[in-house]
């Protein structure tokens, strides 16, 4: 329970503190949008009405199982908001490169699925079973020595390191999701990436087929 509490504190701090994007020093590409998407969360338990519906928790009750922990805090830490069991649920992110699509699950519940843009043919996204290694809220891709520059990119989930580091991350410079577009990372729209970022934990399993 100590772990749950610590994670809860970090999660709440993250949600309440927000952050300011650092001003871009170059203007080679589009600048990152500043707006933060906020989904409807009627009972203010840090779990959106949309995710409460997918999980089956009560969108009008911030503590659906009455164990003293908010629904959103439990999901962030990997616990079931419908049961006071101390056994965490498995989290899984699945990507299919053929259809350029992503699904993510809490236990056996599908929370969301949407189109993504993975690596183009000459810069393919690695296939296999991975784990989320790091969560980085804001990151710059490219810059000096690259022919692209995407500063202040939000919601980055690091999952592999080879010659380059591979991430699932928000992408604000195109809206061509469903088609391969990237240099090997997995591009997701900001609207879809922000909830996935808060859902994923270091260690969450990722399967790319
Ligand atoms: Ca809620
Ligand atoms: Ca609870």
C-alpha cells in the first residue's frame, strides 16, 4: 500500500502541476501547441468518464470500491478500482504495424484503441515484446545533424534503445495517423497520447507485431 500511496502522490502532483513548454530556439518546423486536453471527469477522481465507462467504475463516485483510494489513483498505480484486492492488474499496450493501430488494456478491459503512425519502410519500428523503460513529459526530436526538428514534443514513452531510442509519443506536426510516417518511433495524436501516457507505468508490457 505504501507503493500505491507514493504513486498516488506523484500522480496527483503531475496532474496538478502541469508544465510550461520551453520556448523553441529554432523556427525550422511548426511550434508545439500549448493547450492541454482535459477530458470530462465528473467525480474528479483523475479518471475520465470515458475510461470509467470502459473499466466499469462509477463516474459519479470517486472511490468506486470504497477502499479509500480514488479510482484514478488506483488505475494509475495498476490496481483494480472495482476491488480492494492488493494484487495489481496487468497493463498491456498492443501495436499492429500492418494496420497501424494501437490498443491498451487494464486487465481484460480494453480502455482505448486508435490509429498510429509507425516507422516508414526505410526506418522501421522494431517488432517484439518490450516494456516501458521511461516516461518523459517533454522531449525534442531531431535538431542539429538531423533533417527534422520537433521541439517540445509531449507524452513520450521510451520502450527500446538500439542505434536510436524508440518511443511512443505525441506528434503535433502531422495528422496522418493510420499511415507510416515516423523515423521508427510510434506517433500518436495528442488527444490519444495524453491519457495513454498517464495510464502507462514503467514496466508496462508492450507488444509490437
Ligand atoms: Ca472520474
Ligand atoms: Ca478505490
